[in-house]
């Protein structure tokens, strides 16, 4: 493999498309919690469940009561990324936080990491857990999936919140021309798995600290929980496959040109990360856009500014 191909994120992995939905299941596996004592349990009052969506078994955690809100995590995280948000907002909303396909306790598939397929997974989850319509909050890769969901299945999205992410196609994936190096590294076939094997926690911790402005905002407990899941067989590959699908995602998003998102949209980004770029990209597409930048935050806004994040998201979702 040529060095430039590596930097540009060459990938030879095939990405699968949507598959037929299977009968729903909204119960813990075999009547037991999905977590064990060695793993992090749901927040107080929450429950760990599985649903059959878009042909796969998806794990999610549900807590609270009130209007339904689906929370989509990013890389290198799992549902546990939202635990603090769920604890703060569960008195006002029903929070539904899935492990995205292939991650956490959700079924690990060979393909299907393009955001069109992930959006179909979440569409089916909303059908089963929220009577077909919910607020959707997405961060990082979960934000890309949430954006795609809002375009492809707008009838399922009441309000949309995008937290420090870039729209597919807006990323600079060319490290040789100013792009972030990790795009090319993660998109390269087999190389990142080889170099991170046995060092999953170290790599995940280093990535989180690099993209945080407040370096200790994401707790050691959370990093351990993420690494525990990604270090299982095929876990890192599933995470890297979200990056390997980005060129396909960009082509799909290009087809949205001229379409408008009619639901209310909130963007909330860290000054030391995405900054104003997210709102600028959304402005031509969103009919009702509210944008916020958190000055003292990097990429992990919900962890670096948790009170502000929950206050603003809660106010936006509850507003008329």
C-alpha cells in the first residue's frame, strides 16, 4: 500500500446496505439485564434492553419519563457516553440511548456502517420504542447518522440536535493537505487494527484526551467502559468501519442538495473543536436553526460542559 493511499484513507472493505426488519423485541435478553457486574449498569431507574431492528439485534438503555429522546453516541464511545445526560434529563424526558451497530452490546456485522444503514437502524428503533417519532440527539458519528436520519426519514424526527460533528463530506480526510491524521489511519484496511491490538484502552484514551479541551472531562471510568467493549473480538474493526464508510456517506449527502430540514435544529459545538463549521454547513439546509458554541469545550461537549449542554438541550426540546 502506498503511503499516500494510507493517508487518504484507502479502504477495500465492502459496506453492506439495509436489510429487512425482523420481529421486534423490547425485552432484556432471557429476562436478565444486558449488563453484568463487571460492566457499567444503566443509570438509576434505567433498564438495559434489546430490540430487533433492520435485521440486527440492537442494545439500548432507556431511562426517565416524558417525551422520547434518542441519544446517538460517537466514536470511540458506547451508550455509556450519555449516562450523565440521562441522569440530568430523565425527570423530564424518556431517554433512549442505543449502542450503535457493531458497538457495545449491539450485534456486530461485517457491513452496514454507512450512515444510510445506521439511520435505518435508528428509524426502526424509533418505531418500536417511541411510536414512530422522537427527538434525536447525535454526537460525532452519531451526529452524522442523526443528520442522515433527519433527511431520509423526517417524519420520525420531532427535533434534531447535532453536537460537535461534521456533516458527511465536510471532513478533510486528506492528512497530506491539512486533514486530521486519524481519518486516514482509521480508514486504512487492517493497519489500525494491527497497531492498536492489545493497546485498545491506551489508544482510546489518547484519542479522547487529544480531542478534549478539558483533558479530564471524560472520566477514567468511562474510558475503561468504552475500551472494555471495543477490545472484544471485532470491536475496533466495527469502530473503524464507521470511518471507512465516510466516502460513501459523502456521496449520499451530496444527493441531498436542495433539500430542507423542516424540523427545528440545534447545533452545539466546542469552540476548540468544530466551532462554527457545523452551523455554517447546516444554515442553507435548516429552516429553523439555533446554533450554540461552547467557549470552554473541545469535542466532547456533553462531558466538558455538562450543565450547559443539558440546560440548552432540555430547553430546546421542551420549547414550543
